[in-house]
């Protein structure tokens, strides 16, 4: 830069225009370009509202627009951290407090970043000199990597390890879960302790692992399961089940009403639907391996039918 500073260049240009530094208004909105040797510097005003609204595309983009690349990346990573924290809190806080907190944190953080971007752009005004990060391809690259690489990775991590939302399209778990219920599944819980009897779980269908089934755990590893005339007998004791229904007291299907006995191997679980006479479960496809169990269903966050009917009383219901 030949030992020239920006202030020296300003004074030089003002003298050429027969103006003194005291009379020159450098905050007046304009776009100007001047060169120091072979290096050209562009002066361009920052637009506060544009800086704020750029965060709608990606949190932190407003800071990059203001020439604050590190801050932009920092705020973006902060948004990912908030997503992880709120996903975990949803598992432990009661409904609807968990959802209120989820949306409140997201909205608060967005408006905070919006305000910081707006204030920074306003302070810079027309005296801002473009930096290397103020390039269209930088903005596009930041949005692209956020939308199509980083966000999907974080989203998949949350779904596979913390909480996952499913829509149920079957009646095998009636009256606990209805066709059209949208449920949340805790995929963190079984990383700390094994599945328990009575848990309603989502697992991969043994005959087609691209399909996901939801059933209730009835038999645990090492137990002997025997079904006789619709009664479930475990290790010689009748299992009390208040959550089940039958289409009829009479025999509906011999292979469903009478089954076993079968002894479960280690790491295997016997699954059955609460709607016993209309359930495709372990009586048909056998026990389910523990590593195929994805998580425990714990909440109905929405419930509606295909004809857009909404079942308000089911929303927020715990799955037990």
C-alpha cells in the first residue's frame, strides 16, 4: 500500500477537491472507489434493514454483510447449538411448556441477531470500506453450505440421536395411538438404559428395515412368552394389560389368539400392538433385536385425519 493509510488518502482527495477535512461530510451516503497503487478500495454504505433481514436466509449472514465474518460464523454456530439444546429440553419439559420454550428461544435469538446486525450496519454508515468477505459468491456459498450441508447434518443428528417426529398411519396401536397421530420419539433414552416392558417404541420392521413400526414391548430378553386364548403369559404368569382392546371375545385368528411358547434370546424383545386382533407384530415376524429399536414414543404433538379433521383433545397427550 506504499505506506499510505486510508486517512491520508482521504485528506489527499479532499485537497484535490479544494475542501478541508473539517468541511467534508464522509457520512453522506455514496459509493466511491479509489486506488492506492494497484489496490482499489470501494467505499459503500451498509443498509441496516438489509443487514437484519439477511439473517432470515441464514443466521449470521447479516454480520458477514457488515464485514464481520467471524461474528457471522459465531452467530450461525450459536443457532445450531440452540437447536440441539431445545431438542434435548423438549424431552424433559412437559407439554406445552417444551414447545413454548422451543419457539421462544428461536424467535428471541433471531431478533437478537437481527438487532445486532442492524445496529452494526447503522454504526458503519457510509464510511464502510468493502472487505474480502463482501462478495456475492461468499454470501451464496454461506447460504449453500448452511442449507444443503451443515443444517441437514445437524437435523439428521437430532433425529437419529435425540428426538424424531413421526406420523402414524396404522390402527394397530388403538386406543393408545390413532391413525393420523403425530408423535415425538425419544431417541436418547435407550442410550442410558435398556428398553422396558410396556414402553411404546418405534423400530425397524425386521422384514423390511426401510419401514418403521410402532408397538408395545411385551416380552424382555430371556423370558418365555406364551399366548393362550388372547391371554399373554410370561414365565407362567398372566400379564395384566389395561391398555389393550380386542375386536371380539371370540377367536378371530388362531395364529394371533394362540401363540408359542417361545423363549426370547438375549438382546431380543417381543412386540405387540394394543389393538390385538388387528396388529402385525412379533406373533407374525418374530422378536425384534435391541439394535433395531429406534426410540420410545412419549408424546402426541398433533392429531388429525386425512379429511383435515383435527382431534384437539389428543394434542399434548402423553403416550403410556
